[in-house]
C-alpha cells in the first residue's frame, strides 16, 4: 500500500497525516479497548472490524428469516440479545426526506483480533489500522418490495464535513482519532457518525441505520450457509496477495476461500471496481442461499445463521432486527439490485490515486431516483378492449430496410380484415423495433393491431390522424400474426452494474 497523506486540517491549510495506527494507507495496530459506553456496548478486547460488504449484508439479511411466527419472535430475541450496539446516527448533518429506509453497511479493514494462525489461514496479511474499505448504501422502500445496494469505492474523492476534500475511507478515521472521548466505544461511534454525515451530504439522503461486521463472523457465517456459488469467467491466481486461487466457471466457496474471493483486486482488469463486483456477487449468492428451501425449511440452520450474524454485527442503537425482517419479507432475489455510485473512473489528486465521482447535481439526481417510490398502478388501468379489425384503418410504413415488406404486410392485414389506407417508406430504414402509433383516444384501434403484431412498441404520437393507426415495420418484424424478435438487452448506464441477486453470469 502507498504511504500517502489522507487528511487535511480542519482549517484546510495543508495536509495533516493521521497517526500510523489510524492511517488508512499505513500499517500499525490500534490500541486495545479501555472503556465501555453507558448504552451497553460490550468490551471486545481491542477488536476491530475487517469488513467486506458481503459479510455485513449476509449478517443483516439473515434476519429475513425471522418474521411472521413465534419462532421468528424467538430468533429476534436471540439476535437482539447478542448483537453489539453503537451510537452511529448523528443528531445533525444527516438530513433527507421520504419514508424509505436507508442503511449504511460499513467495514473496517483490521485484523487486530486475529491470531497468527487465523491470519495465515485467511491470508489476511498484517493489520492496516482503521480503514473502511467497503461502504454500501442499502435503500429499501417503505413497502419492502425491493432493495437497492449502491457501492462506494473506498478512494472516492468527497467532501468530509469539517475536513475538506479527501478519500471517503478517511472519514471514519478522522471521526475516531479526533473524538473527545476516552472510551474505545465512544471513539468508534464518533467515526461512524462522521462517515454517516459524509454519505448523507454526498447523496442527499437521510441515513436511518448503520451496520458493520467482523472477520470471524463472516468466516463462520459463510460456512453456516453451506457455501455460496460464484462464477468466474477466467481462472485466477492471486496467491501472492489475497490468496485467491480459483478455476474458471461456477464453483461453491465458503470460509477462508470466500474471504479471499471478495478481497482480491490484484490481477483483475478493473482492480477495485472488479472487487466491488465480487462483493456484490457474493452478497447475491448468500441471499439466494438464504432464500432457498435448504435454509427456509431448516429451523436449526436458521438459528445458527441468526446467532452467527448477531455475534458478528455492530448496529446502531435503534435498529430493530425483527422489524427490518418484517419490512423486507416480500423482497425476492430478482428485486434486489446492485449498482456502483456514478463515477468518472480513476483520476489523480496531487500525488494520490482517487476515484472521481460525477458532479453533485448528477449524484443527487441518481439518489433521488433511487429513493423515489414507484407510482401505484391505477385500479382502473385495465387494457382497452380491442376494436373489430374492420373498424381499424391502417397506414403501413416500411422502416426495416427490407424491400417489399410493406406490400406483404398489406396483403396479410387485408386478409385479416384490416382496411389499408396507405403504404410507403418510413422516414428512415434503420428502425430496429416495429412500432404501432396512434392518436390519443384510439387505444382500442391500436389494441386490435397489436394483437396481430405481438411485441410491437405501442404509443401515442401527435402526427397520427384520428381513426387511423400507423404500423412502422422494423428489422424485428416477422410477419402479421408472428411475434417480433426480442429486443437486445439494454446497455447498463455508466456507474451502474445492472445486476440483481438472481443473476449468475460470470464475472472477473
């Protein structure tokens, strides 16, 4: 790792490096805990959190199994009695509107609680101080029907309240080291609060809850679920760094191998960006396993999962795990989306390598759309009843680039009882999709034509004469009575991974 300064003074007059034990870019061990909070935070003998986002999410989403029964109530009591608590949500500087729930999943890359044997088994190297390497915002709408996971690269160049611009993973360290407190628990809470304020300012969202997890908890949890299936496009050999050594293709990993899989960044084409995708894919695999019958029908495994998750988690003081489970009980793997915050890629800021995020307006729009709940469909929005073909006047336009297609479509339509008012070429011969265009109020006429051209795009246009429906033939047209060819998948927007928890395609 590079030895580069990560901070600025409060007055922003120049760089102020953190102490080596707290510097995200330097080695060193944090001090052992010396105190406890009045809120009942447990002493953990100097434990820090080595986090990969998948471990946090796997722990939190284990509680999806809790809702809906006396057994669920019992498991909820087990979780609440075991989970660690911290005062992570600040009273100020955390603002936003809406009824959706936003949960910040965080992990600190520390090995201070591991034995030498465990370090060797996990190929975890040496302790690297307080270093929030994984930061994921989870957005859940009020109805719990879906969930969006947005990953933030650790080197994102952001505004840290009170400290100026710096890498995102320095926020926790600043809050921790500058806390006016003697207890370890209070310093950790201060670090979490500054990170929450930083993310809230960046996104324009209120962060409602906070969670982090430790390395041993992840190790145990991934083993309890019986391993997770992942799919690599190419074989990887990163034994020198992360320890990752896997063949190409689908495979099931757990324990130490799971940690190596999500930690690898050397030798990957996208570096840290590919590591983010690895984390997201592993989270998806854990979710698929948890929602499978192997877990849902095994009460003993449910209790093991809840116990392992609760022991590894530290959450904010107000997070009710059973209520979270109830809020998310209708979510499915296909409705869990993974994205990366919109960014411009790798850049330089002085001597530091950073990830340059999109401008503030673009980011605010992105997160505003993320937090906008879908409009409910009107109860009376039934599709219009199709008119009789004899009442539908059709103008046929050939935009496919295939000569004579409009004439053949005319013959087929007339054979089906549709009167044709005109045929000709469209304004372009590059239409990929077949379109049915109509004037407002002619929905029943368009429905009749759409019934014999399944899959065509149907829409209202201003230049359509009332009473006449336009059929624009695209390259996907296969003839009247035949479905058009399926459209190609849309390319993902920049900064997004276009992946759900149901996806099992190969990755780097």
